[in-house]
C-alpha cells in the first residue's frame, strides 16, 4: 500500500517531519484515512457518552 515517491520528495518530507519533531510541533495528520479515523473515534466517543448519560 506504499505510494511511490521520488527520492528528493522523500527526503523533503523526512526533513520536515524531523524538524517538526525537534521543534516539538504536533505531527500533521491530514491524510484522508487519518481524518476518517479521527472522525470515527469522535463519533464512537460521542455515542458512548450519550449511552452513559441515559443510564
């Protein structure tokens, strides 16, 4: 499932990730599957909270 990237693009991304880690910035999670997973987690948590509040 890995996508082909040119070497320079790979090094560019890796350098950006490393600089973010060193600067203590949160990692960007902007891939579509990451956004879907985050939305699903929020939805599950919301339903759980609703269920607990009814009890």
